[in-house]
C-alpha cells in the first residue's frame, strides 16, 4: 500500500514549494499524494495562475476559505479541513511555511492522531508581533518531522528541545521551483510588455504592518519616490492595497502594475537591478539569483540571506530605507548561494519522508 499524504497549500509561496515536492513524491507508486488548497489566496490572479505556471495538479480538495481575520480564517480552515482528514484517512499531513492554513491544518491533523510533517520548519524572527511567527512556533510544537531550509532552523529547533533525529536539513524547495522555471521566465515577454528595457527595480509589499497603516505606507512610498529618481521601480500591487497606493504614489517612475503570475514575476525579478520587498520568500529567491535585496522590515526569519546572501534589512521608515539604499549603492553585497539551495531539495525531502515512513 502506498503512503497516503495530504499536502496542504493556502498561499502562493506554499504552491511554489509544493510543486517540486509533489513531482518528487508522485514519481513512482510509493506515495499517494492528495493536494488540498485551502483557498487562503482565492482569486485567479493570486492562486489560479500560480497553479498553471507551476504545473501543479488540480487539488483533490479546494476548501474555498477566502479572507477574514486571523481567527476567522484559521477557524474556517479547521472546520473545512477536518472532514477531509476524516474521509481520506491519510498516513500524514504535510504543511509548508507559516500561513494560517499551515497552523490550522497541523492542529486538525494532530488532534485526529495524524502525523504532521512541517516543511520550512524552525525559522524564527523572534518577533511575536508577527502573526507568522506565532504560526511557526505553534506548528513546530506539534510536528513529527521537521524539514529545514537553513542551518538556523535546526539550531532553533534544538534550542526548543526538539529531538535532532526528527530534524532533517533538506534545503530550499522555493529554489527548486526557481531553477525549474528560470529559463522560461527569462525568455518571457513580461519586461517588454511593461517597458522595462533598461535598469529597473522591483517592489513588493503585502505585510499588514507595512500596508494597513496609512502613516507607515506613506513613509515607504516617500522613500520609493526618491529611489525611483535614480532607477525606475515596477510594483505589482496586491489587490487589497491598490486603492491606498494609487492615492499615495505620484511619481511616474513608480509604476503600479497588476499582480503577476509566477513566471512573469520571476522574469521581472531575474532582470532587476534591485528588489525592495517585505516577503520572506523573495529574500531567498534574490539570494539564489545574486540580486541585491532591501527588505522593508526590522527583522527576518531567514538570516542566511543576510549572513551569506544579498539581502540587507532596510527597516520601514523613510530614512531607514534610504539609508539602506545608500549603503547598497556604496557597497553592494556580493553574496553566495547557501548550502542545499541547489534545486535538489525535493529529492532530499522525499528521501527524508521515505525514511520517516520506513519505505526506503
């Protein structure tokens, strides 16, 4: 009998990690993989296009949870995921990352006596004001197998008392997807369509701490306007922040564009002179690509991107962002690709999971 695994995704970064892992797990008959899409990102531009770009199979279950407060969304995922586990009777539930779906599905699985595998375990920002940090801590408290992307993850889990035998350093699935699609992305037409013909920068913002406060958003936009006098900026805008940004952005050199699918976004990122973001995954991708990244946050749960990569923390005030920009111009970081960020993480994940279930 194959090992039945439910693999859960809810937001775009989850899909980027699940795509190579699902391919590896479904390569033979050892695993019976059932993909569950919680619908945390629910419109076509935010998730449907990603499924197509990443060549993911259609989900076996789509929970269609939608948006809401953290409590509402987490509770709704739990309510809708429980019948799936009861019906499927899986040998394990695999969750990735740190979104509400990650914690919600891990809780349901564990309460039903099902083993939990956490991909991207052990990452810590040590900022409990971040909802994602709470999700990371709580998910790791109840997981059975911990697959980590960087050495800091294993160190944090050891400090929290996790049995080292349950922790496997597998590398970064996000980089597997990047390697798999990079040539296609670089050969795409998105730069021509957007008029990004010369040097340009790329911007993404989505964290509530940055976009939900008008005063905070004004600080960031003010810094972007000054940076844009030196390099034009392209800014794919999350639907929930577009109206506020349109009211704040007056510089024609800060170009707001529609959300991009994975291939188009990778095409833009791979050609950028600099990326400004508050995304954890983009910190990793820019390090893998050797592209300078200014992270519009005061902390990161991915320290290897700073210690070894091309990332630097820029804070979120006008002055701190501009200071980071000036530091970048004066001394661009010459990063290196971290260990196991080699496009082969899915194979190591499959091996770790196979050993966990005794099928290797």
